[in-house]
C-alpha cells in the first residue's frame, strides 16, 4: 500500500481515528501496530528481516553500552562490528549477491542462475538508520534504547518505509515515543504538506514519466536535443516523485508531531555539484558524510598520506589527496547503495569525479575579487545563472546514466546527444510531442501536466528567492483558501485513478 | 590555555585552511557563516587544529560541535 492509493487513505483515516481517542501513553504503541500492518501489506516474508535487524542491533547496542570501562574497548568494538556486519550483511546479500556472483561466473566463463531474492520494503533505508543508531551508541552520543519494542518502532516507522528519509535516532526518538495529541494548526499543516506531495506525485511525476519512458525507451530513433530533453524530463520526474513521497511521509508524520528531516532544498538551484548534494537526498549524503567520509579520513592510512605529503612540503596536497580518495570511496558506495548494476557504479564515480574537481579547485585555485562593487554584483548574477545551468546539465547527464538499464544504453544515448548534424530535428520533435500528447491522455491531462509542472517550478523559484509560499497562502482570506483547497482536493481525487503505484526510490 | 587565545589560533588556522584572509571566527561562528567551510574542508580544518594543539578529537566531537565555541569546549577537554 503506497501513499498515493485509496487503501492508504483508508489506513490513515482509521489510524487518525484510533490515535485521536487512545490514551497518550499508548499512542506510540498504536503507531507501532500500524507500522507493522503497513509493512505486512507488502508481504509477510520481509518482516523476518527487519525483526532480525532490530534484534541484532538491540543486542549489540546493549553489549556496547554495558561495557564502559577503558579495558573493555576491544569488546565494545567487537559488538559494533558484529552489529554492523549483521545489518549490512543482510542488505549486501539480498541486493548484491546475484550481481557479484553473476559477474564472477561470467569472468570464469561459467553459467549462473540468479537466486530469487525477497528484498524487504525499505531495507536500504532502515538498515542505514539502524547502523547509524548503533554507531551513535558506540560513539557515546546517545543512550541505547533498552525497550526492544520502542527500537522496533524506530526501525519500522511506516512513513519512512517507502523512500526514507533516513532519520537519526537522537532527532526523532523523543517525539516518536511520546507523539503529540491532535492540535488543529499542526494537523492542518501536516495534511497540506501531504496534499502537496501527492500533487507532485500524481499531477507532475506520473505524467512526466510518460515522456521519460518515450525517450529512454526509443532513444535509437532520436538524437541531439530530444535525448537531452529526456534527461531534463527525468530530472523533473524524479524530483517530483521522490520529493513528493518525502513530503507525504513528512506530512503523515507531522500529523503525530514527529518531525522527520527534510531531504530536499530546491536542488536544481545548486551552483555546483557539491552544492547539489547539499540539497538533494540530504539525509543519505549526510549519513555517508558522518558514518563513512569522516571515519575514513580519521584512519591511520589516511593520516599517514596527509603527514607524508605535509613533510615533503606539499601542504595543500596533504589536505586534498586524502579528501579525494575518501570522496571517491564514498561515491562508489553511494552508487552501489542505489543498486547492483554497473550503471549505478559509473553514476557514483561520475559524481565522484565532479566532486574531486571541486576539491582540487577549492584547494589550488584562489578566486580574485572583482575591482568594484557594481561590476562584482553584475558579474556575480551572470556567473550564478551560468553555474546553475551548468550544474543542472551535469545532473541531467548523470540521470541518463542513472536511468539507463545498461551502460550500452547510456553510451548510446550520449552518442546520440552529441550527433551534431541532427542536434535539432523539427519533424522528430513534432512527432514526439504529438505521441506524448496522445499517451498522456490528450488535452485535459496534457494541460494538467504543463500547468502543474509550471506551478512546481514557480513555487520553488519563489522559495529560493526567500518567499515562504505556505505562509503567504495562510494569510489569504478564507474564501480564497476554501476555493483553492476544494479545487486541489477534487483535482487530486480525479487524478488518483491514473496514478502509478510505485515511487522511483522504492526499488532502492 | 585561555579561550581567547585558542580562538585566535583557530582563526589563524581557518584563514590558512580556507585560503581566505578575511575570515574572522567568534565562538558563535558556524560552518554556514564561512563560505569555504563545508564538509569537504571541515576535516582539513580539524586535522590542522589537532596538529596545532596536539590533541585528538573524537568523531562525536568533530560531527557534533555546532559552532566554534563547542569546538573550543572539546579542545579544552583534551588539554
């Protein structure tokens, strides 16, 4: 049962009803029961994995916390390693065994029959969440949760199961185990956020995906600008789909007074690739920063590299080289997190390359200030727009790799983009436009798609310029708000019939 | 060592690591206040601080310090 389904609406309505009448001290138990029910709606078999993950994390966290003496450092570390291996081991086996074994068999010239794997709902998200929890217990930044049932709620909390976000225990636990009662303003805002996420999903993402599939599925027939528009359309689709799901997750959770972290900050306004990854899938990149990037650079090997370069007089290289190596490792891992396919590995290394360029630029290139304030301001605006456009194009090119089923497909698309002689094909553009118009459902749905996409872009532009659109809407008169919300609800109910059931990041 | 002296040293290190002579740190300064201070340069900053003060900060202190003041607290706890 996904957020954009009538089954979920019924599920949430029943939950709201029970939650509204149950005693305060039982609210978290209600959330746990409904979280387990949500999980089971995707299949019974997956539950065994999340129970095992929670149990192993629970036991290992207690093992770490109960060994505070300095002489027990080794056994603390052992519990950490066991906990991380058991968490990550399951994820690695279920997601990567077939990929690795298949690749090894191909290298050896032997046949291989892939195992039929059950990949539980949200495994990439809750596994990382639990590993983060265990590491935080080890670091001493949090006390372990000694109530197994409460830890199970943290692992299975249903709003996060589809697409995340990946929460930190310290941030959500206080509210998760003492969720708030019904308060009109908070609950209203939560439902508005949910509706906005639903709008992004069913009015923008689902309709734009039709165009994405049209281009990606038939790229051999197109060249130049048309292929590029496929990449741009994918950028819009995945942003609307993923951020839409996150808005729905945060909206549902905010209803209970549990604020999940933001995952997006208008990513396509980024001025560089580094800036993009501070705005896109924020909880994943911050997880990798805190639990992989920083620990890697604190290891003895990295310190030795830095010290040797410093001793030989290469002070800047002493800073840059360990950072570059750690960055490439993190980006390889980020690619693999998304799935067992060489396209994801290449996609990860693609971003590792651009992040490395950024590191080298920051380390070795010093920007000269403009001569006077007027020139500086004018130049800054023009440079800002150029950087935004350049970054967006780099991201779109990355999406071509990300969304291709194979490297052969991706390279075919790149080859076709850079076919200079046929970069603009008016007849093909018209044909594609016409085909899309028919596939999306002709005039009404085409109009909804265009207007909804424009609305999403306008809202993001306003937010980026500092206008709080939500607050502005709150200040309008009651008639305006009534008409707008009625129209939105009717539109959403109408569009629900056409909505696809899946979110793009569910498969990760 | 006095906090003001530590802050002065941290400012010198910041100017060097971030390659920006105009950086001025206060105890309330956060990474968001310095354009060049991001997750990629943060560890270079920490490494130079550790070498200067001959201390080793924990990962919890490196990731958990919300501003320069908290970083100074962490440094003092190791001195």
